[in-house]
C-alpha cells in the first residue's frame, strides 16, 4: 500500500516539475513568399494537462531560438522570450521574416529551438516555400499577317529562370500552327527568338489576338503555365482561296505536285496559279491557268516539280493572278507543302568460305547501304530461315544503328545451306529503319544467291590436296628411278 502511494506521489510531483510543453501548430503567412517579400511564422505553444494529474503545473521561462538561414532574414532578436504558460493554456509566438533578393527558389527549412526553465528543449523545422516566377514578355517582328505566314517571336524573361518552355495555342478556332501543334523553345535566361508558321485563314479581317499558352518549369522545379494574348492584324485576301495537297512529293526526285484549290470568296476571272519557289521548282511550266473560278468551286492542278529541299513541311511561294473589273491583280502567298523523304537502302551479300555449296556451313555477310539523300536511324536487319538455308545465330535480327547517306554497314550470320539443287536462288531479307521525318519504314528485299555444286567447294578455298598428291607421286618416281639404277650397276 505504501508503495502505491509513493508511485502516485511521484507522478504528481513529476507533473509539477516537468510540465509537458508541446508545439501545437505552426503557420507560414503567406504560404509562399517571393524574393524581397515579407511574411511571418506563427508558432502555437501549449501547456498540456496530463490525464490523471490533478495538480496544475505551469511552464516557466520559455524562450525561442532560431538558426540563421541563408536567403532569409529573421526580423526579431533572439532569444524570443515567451515567459510562463499556465496549465492548459497556449501562447502564440510570431516571428517576422523577409526573403532576401538573392535567395534561391525552392523549399528552405527554418529551424527553431524552444527551451524552458527545467532545461527541456523541443525542436521545430518550418519549411518556407520561396518562389521566383519568371516575368515573360512577347513581341513580334510584324504587325500584319495574311493567310499562312511566318512570325519571328521574341520572348524576354526579366524574372526567375525558365526551363523546358513549350509554346502552344490556347485554342485553334481562328489560328493554327502549320505542321505542328506545339513549339519547343527550351530555357529562357534573357531573350530568345523563335519562329512560328501560323495559319490565320479562319480569323476575321482586322485586329485579332493570337492566344498562346506558355508551359514551362520555373526556378525551383515547379511546373507552371500562363496565357499570353498577342495582338495581330489579319489582312484578308481578295483572292480568298484555300490550297490543300492531294498527293505526296519526295525529296531530290521529279514529282507531280497535285493541289486542290477551293474558292471560298467571290468569283474570280482568269485565275492563274504561278509556282515561284527556290526549293520546290517547276520542271516545265510554272503557271497553271484555271480560267474563271466560281465561288465555292474546287479545281485540281498538277505541276511537275523537283523537290530540292529536306523532308518536312515547307512554306512554298506561290503567286496568284486574276482579273477584277478589267484590272489585273496579283498576290504572293505561301502554302504548306509536305515533302517526304527518299530514304532507301541497298543490300549486298558475301560469304566465307565461297562459293555457297549444299550442306555447307558459311559466314554470310549482309551489307546494308543507305542509298537515300539523308541520314536514316535505327537500322535493323533480319535474316529468316527459308528454303535455302538455316540460321545458326542465336538471334535472327541484328541492329546496325544510324547510317549517313552513301554510308554502309555489315552484319554477319552463321548459316548452313540446305541440301538443295545448285543454281540461282532468291534470299529474302527484312530491313527496318526510321527516316529523317520520323517515319518507320519496313522492307522485304529479295537478293539472288548462287549455290555451286559441292565438288567446286575447294576451288576458291586454296585446297592443298592436289599438291600433296603430286608431291607424293614425284617422290615415288625418284625412289623407283634410283632403285632401278642401283640394280643395273650390280
């Protein structure tokens, strides 16, 4: 019984001597600070009355200390004296802070130590989020555009660093990019200029705004986006026609450029289309006469051209001419033309030992040559088993990689020719690669191989058997000659 009383007395005394001070909560105001901005950290301290302890205990001589943090100025001297907190009561400590102009964006931890008279210490770390948002401004190199046009856009950043900037259109009701749906700009630290090929044919004539959306990674690593509207004047063409490409053309060869022309304006008299481009050049006549062109009418034109340009979407220069009220008018426009790649490969075969013979084992070299005009990527070759041979490699497919134009590379296969009749046979080879425009191309190429009779297998292999047999016969002849001569002497 005495021991129980002693334990209860000890608990009550401990509640008096070691009052439980706790950190109830903290709050950063505002929740995110910018460079040079002031704010505050509010810490709520509470003296908790323990369950079962009937004697009220206060916490005396409470002081708060903080550690100096680079980039943050704590605007109060330390220690911050709180004093006494009665049992069950709370106290609020407000610490004013200011973010220095040279602080780095991100999360900065601010450490606090709360001490009391009995020597007990509690620690608190408050994460302070600092942002340094960019200040982006856009400007254009021209104030008026018509139909499809190219704009040089200069973007200037007067704020925090920007990485991985991508420019998109917020909506495409009036404007659209030509050939892409977004433009990657990258990092902006200062100013940078990039090009936008834009189609304004759906926009109203007069002043419009191009609704751009900028998505980027700001300083500190957070993703952000903002809308930018740029004013632009759209000039509607009097020859209100729309061109669309009806068939592909391939780079570096002669093509027939097939275009559909639609008149979405009023009727045009003596309408002509003249191709005036340095890259997509007319081979014969560059002027196509369409005659009178009624409203809402469509016409197909064919122009023989040579595409002296790289694959991709090319803004092609075209001149329009027509007669209006007995006055000839003309207008220069650009239309997007898609130029496809001429990517192609050649296959060449060699074997060791040669020639190929029935049931023979050989090393077959398959050489792939890039016979197109531009580099190809991710070249892969596959030799499948067939009626001619067995593939002894562990893998049928072998990777070559990238090939510049006119470059070549070879892979080797260990093969066994089947027991087939000698003669000329066809060997199918599968090739897969990606052209410069990013399109995957797959081809099954058939090559001719000659299978020789087995008896011819030593002709090109440098066989020494005939020489060995001949030497043996010669030695036997010499031996026989001297043996016979010796008998005659005896």
